[in-house]
C-alpha cells in the first residue's frame, strides 16, 4: 500500500470535495470516486464509480493506504437497514490489509442531556436515526478489532463553508436573501456546534498524517464553532455588504413542512439539536491540531455568505439536503 495515497469515496459531497482539496494542498496523491466528475478538482484523479458496487469501490481504492469514506445516503433513506448495508459494502471494499479509513461522525449518537460531548461520552441516541449512526460506528469498530482496518471517526457539527450548497445556509437561513431577509437557526441563548468545512477537512488530513500513532479504532471530536443564534446574527450582520433583516427560523414549521416534504419530515425529528446545547470537546485533538487552528468565526461566516450577495447571483438549490454527501 502507498502511505501518501488517499482515496475519497463520495467526492461530490460536502466532506468529499473539501477533504480532497485539503489533501491535495498538502501534497498527497489524491483519487476521488463519484458517479460524475461535476466539480473537476485540480490535482484529483477522478474514478467513476457507484457506492452500490463493491467492485467499483475496490477499483477506486487500489493500493491506497488511506480512504476517506464521505459517502452518505439521502436523508430520508437511512432506515430499513440501507445505511448499514452501504457501510458494509465499504468495509468489504476496504479489504483486510489494515488500510486506514476516516469518516465523519455526527452528534446524533448522544443524549440531548449531554452539555459537553467528548469522545468517551456514553452513546445514548435520542432517535432511531441516532441509533443507525451508533450501529454504523460499531461496524467499523468491529472490523478494526479483527485487524482488517484502522478506523478513525472525526465527529463534527453542522457543515458550512464557501461554495457549499443544500446546507442550512442555503436551504433555510438565506433562502429569502433576495428579499433582504436572513434567518438564524436554534433557540435563543442556546449554543450549537458548527463545522467550517475547510477547517474540518484540514483536520481529516492532520489525522491521516499522524495515523501511525493511533490505535486500531479511534474517535475524535472536532469542536469547530459553538455559537448561539445571537452570535450567528452578529457575525452575519457584520459580514453582509448590505443591510439585512435577521430573524429566528421558526422551528415549529418543520413538522408542518414535513407533511409534504420527506426530507424536512426527517430533519424535523432532529429539532432537539437546536434546543439543547451539546458542545463537542476533545483535548487530545485540540493538542494535535494546535492553538489557533480554526478559522476565526467571523472570518468563516464572511467567506461562507459572500456568494449570497454577488450581483445577479441566483442561488440554485439543486437536489435535496442529503444529496450533498451521496455518491
């Protein structure tokens, strides 16, 4: 296996694209697998493939020593064993030669009563969707325990960043920007975990570069930016080049919209994440990444929202929220 060769499964998603760029920037030999080469990322060798096919993934992985599993299913199709089946195919494609797989975890695995969520916090999911995530992580942990792979979970909050589409900024917060209106997510005074994609991607690369110092199965928590709606509002107002009206997003609308929209119906079931402060913490990862690793929050927001204010820039919301990480 090649120690500086990485394959990104799910190149076209939020994580896939950002991670590929981060690995290219640090000199890795990068291959990305997806159904289409719609992003055409400089320095990335594209391999066409489908996550339904173990053979396609094996062909893409080749002799790479590191794989980033950026695959995900559409948000309303996680159930009926479909996510576990997809991850089982990934594990099969990885083989039994001990290569490293990194993949993003989320906060669904934990109880809403957990104010601080560390890597060793007991996993007690609030919802069936959280139970799915717990089972998926256990699948990779079992494969690592057999000696087949090394598995590293990097858990993070909600993604955002420049050029990201079909995320909370695109689908909810800035959907009425043509009217000069912006919405903030969450309950007043309640902090929420956000992950700025360029920073999260660099964290993936940092873990890949130091993987020889880790055990067979590791969990890390990426703190990112933990901010209240008021702090989000202030950052948006400072970064916006024109005056905007910023108001809270009405969370009570989610179940109503869910009556006709399956994505919003499933998203609404996770609304507790906006009403409870669940902050990701990890002293070990903080020490590994070093002080001042994260982009300052206001700078990250400015970079993220700039596209919403470009002249005659019509923001296209193509696909569904979950399609961003599905190959």
